[in-house]
């Protein structure tokens, strides 16, 4: 039996490489047009070509999102865009528009995945899209475990389910709040995240209705057991540290489940990592019950950064036990740090000696993007894109 796919976002070429190295089986990206993340860096054709080549050498896949709500003026170059992406090596398109579906299936030998923007919520709709040649359906985010299982049992179609990240305060991303409040069309890539605004309520406390983030870590085994084919993580505009941590953690959860070694102790560790890397509360929303007020922020929220991420490794000289890295957040000698790698290795140590770029001994690192050196003996190879985070202050 094929193992379930772990699907990661990638807002640019570096994020694509990092998420694949940290354990994603596939990534979804946006081109310079027709993506619902217009404010992300996104991918030029050269980037798409390089990203596909990088992924395919690892035996992994790249999917391109073409899932905006298309208006007349959006149609002029879309066919050329699709052809160019196929030529670059794209493995699948994520779409919701009926014309785009038929055009791709009639002209190219490439998979088409039905976007969650289509809000597919029942097995009859799935059967229709199967007849239209759809290879995978990304279900609406508002379905329960039982509903997902029934769709899989009755249709046999490959199903993708959203497991981690930001949730829209609307039905599967189909929102018009941004249009009305900021004149930016959320369904064409311009979302202003109006659902996260605080609204004045006279002399009363500010009113909010932001939805808590999704976190399905404890139900990964359940999703595997009912036959889901792909687990999707949200976050094309998230940081490298966030993506590396979330992807790496879900990689470990999935592998431990298949190896029958996922116990409560490990699960607590994995959940703690996921909780620390984000700054919002989380919920499982509709999966086990009807979502209610406990799944949202109604009267304000706190989203302060915890500044755990300290830096990205540049190199490691094993003979000199010298670790070179870019600093991102404040730390000092005496702090307990952790190095983690794309291969899943973790090494915890107390910082005893720190040097600046000129190898002068210093007690504190306080300037983001400066280069520092740490003298520490690490018992394994330290590959590119390894990272350092803080465990505790001295």
C-alpha cells in the first residue's frame, strides 16, 4: 500500500527546497498569475522549471495552483500559462474553474486536482467530477471524519484533506469580505484577511470573529486509516523556520504511525513543537464535531511571536567543531539551544562559547542577519538548511 502524501506549501524556490528536504512528498506553488496568494513571492517560469527539476531528482512532485475565480480579463493568457507550466515539468494543476479543467484534460497528459475553492462536500458531486476526468479532489474544509470516509468509500477517488494552518472565516475560502472592506478580491489572490481585523463595538470591547488555526496532528492515524491520500499544510507565506518545523514534525508523526511506534510520549513532543512554532490557538474544527464558538476568537486574541528561531546554519567544520550561521533572534551564552536538520536529527546543547564574524568572543547575539560562530561538538553531519532554535533561557 502506498503511504499517504505529505503536501507542503512553497511561496518561493527556497521554501520549495526546504520543505522537500524536511520531508514533504510534494509541494504546491503559485505562478506569477492565477494564484490565490498574489502577495507571495511566487514562481517565475525559470523558478518552476528549477523547482520541478529539484523535486523530481528526489522522486517528489510539484503542483501548480490555478484556483482563482476567473473573470473575463483573466482568460487571455491562461492557456499559454498552462502550456508553459507543463513544459516546465509540473505534475498537476490545482483548479476549480470548469473550463480550466476541461482544457487541461483535453490537451495535456497531466493530473488535475479539484481545489477546495470548489467547496466539494458530497459524494455525488465527487462522482460528477470523476466523470470529468478529475484525478484528485481537495474536499471542503467543513467536513467531518464520517463524511470524508463516506466519500472515499463510495467513490474511490483520491482525496486530499487540509490538516494544519490558517482557516478562513467562510466556506472553504470563498470569501467576499475583503472585496467589500478593502476593495481587494480574495477569490483572485487579494485577500486582506479582514476576518482577522478587530471591529469597534461602541464602548464595548473590540469584536473579532477570526477562526483559530487548524491542527490535526492527533488524528493523522485516523486519516490514514479511512483512506485519505494526501495531507495538506497551509502556509505559502510562512517563514522557513515555520515550514521546516511543521513539515518535519508531521513527517515524523506519519513515519512513526506506519512503523507502529507513535506513542503518547512522542505525540506530546510533536504537539509541543507545533504549538511553539505558531502564535495562534488551534482547533480540529469540523473533523470530530460541529464547529462552534470555541473554534474562534470572539473578543480579541494575542498573537505575540515567541522568537524561538535563532538562525539558519551556513556550514559546520567538524574538525574545529565550529558551527557558522545567520542569526535571526536574540540569544546569549548560557542559553540551551537545539540544532535540527532536514533529516530529522535533533541535538540539544548549552551555549558555552559564541564568536562574531571576526571570531571575537561575545556574550550576546542581538543583530538579525549577522553571522556568528558556535563552538560545539555535533555527532552527525550537519546539512544545508539545518536550523537552530532556543529551548530555554539561562
